């Protein structure tokens, strides 16, 4: 078995039945949004593609509301943290052998047709391995085996008016960060975990996953945070690298988006993004 190393593939922002409005709002935030995709599982999505990661707006169209598995439904906001794998079948067995509870008896296979800029359609195919949902009641952590990456990371979708190049950090609010991060520590035994102000951090290549106490997230983001529905762990913030902070500011101003300038970063409140604080910093 290969050594598991954490690499962020994408993040999921749940928007439920608000896909059209969310699509428009994220364009106002300065993201280039892909055409609507429709999964074989009943969900639909729009994406913002970056250099090695992407952001997924996940919801459902009204006619498909009854097709969506209830275990994939969450309150709107940042609900999914997704890691890369190049072999979902091997990964599944490795997680089971390491005592990690996973969903289902095998990886889950599905697809969605992708509309390309030349008007043609092709099926993007995936295999996913999801950690047992009981680990993360307010969302999900899973692995995605991108079987057709050439249909996702396309150059024509990677140029964003707000200048964003990549996701560089995911922030999770936890009552007990040291206890909560043990799930990732057990999933990635070789990963480096360090103490940070207000919590703990797991390094995922050149990116970070921080578990911070509610007092720490309140200190950092204050009223920009979304309201917690319970005291379980919740993903509250995304940090992006942009090639130009002035470009980001210009895009947000053009979209009439509320934001604050703080210590050479731009902070957009959760009220503007369907539930997740967004922090932009220059490369």
C-alpha cells in the first residue's frame, strides 16, 4: 500500500435549490463559472476551476429534488473537503485496514456530462470514497479519483476576473481542535500537524487545513462568520491565493460585493457567499 499524503482536490459549497442564484452571485464575486453539470446521482453543480483545485457549487434542480440521497444534503455553506486519490479501490481498502470507517462496500462511481466551449459534450467520470458521515455531521470529507481530469482542469475555465489562482487554506471551527484533527491524523499518518494560534494545522502540500476554536474564528472573522446551527465541527472559511489583490478588489467592487481590507488581505463575509468567509491574499 502507498503512503497516503493529503492533497486538496476541491471543496464543496452546498447551495441546495439555489443553484441559479448562487451561479450569478459567484460570477459577481469574480469567479469564472463553468456550465451547469448534472450528476447521475441527481445533484447538479457549477465549478470555479483553479490551478490544482476547484470550488464546487453543489445543489439540485427542482425536478431532481427527490432523487438526491439525504446523506448528501446539508445546510448551505462550505460542507465538503475533498482530497485527491489516483486509485480509489486501493485507497478504500487501505482506509478500512487502518480502522477508518468509510461509507458503502466499495468506492462510489458516477459521472456528469460536461459541456465544452466548442459545444460538444463528454462524460466526466469519478470514483469517490467518503469517510463515514458520522465523523462530520455538518458536512463531509471524502476522496475523489478524477478518472477524466482533462474534462475538469481546462485552461478556458481557469482565468478568473478576481485573479484567483488556487485555494490555499480551509478553516474548520471545532470546540476541541486537537480532538477533531485526529480524524485526519489517522487518515494521513505521515502528515505534519503543528500548533497554531487558536488551534492546530495539518499541512497538505503547500496548503493548510486549520481546526480553530470558536473564540479563535470569532476573533479572526467576527460578524463575517455565518451563524452556527449546532456545536459540531463546521467548515467556516476558505483562503485563496490571487495574482493581484487590486484585481480582486476591482472585481468585487464591480460586482457590488461587500468586503473588508485587513492586513494585506481582502475578507468577504459569509453573507455574500452562501455561508463561507472568503479570504484573498496576493501571491
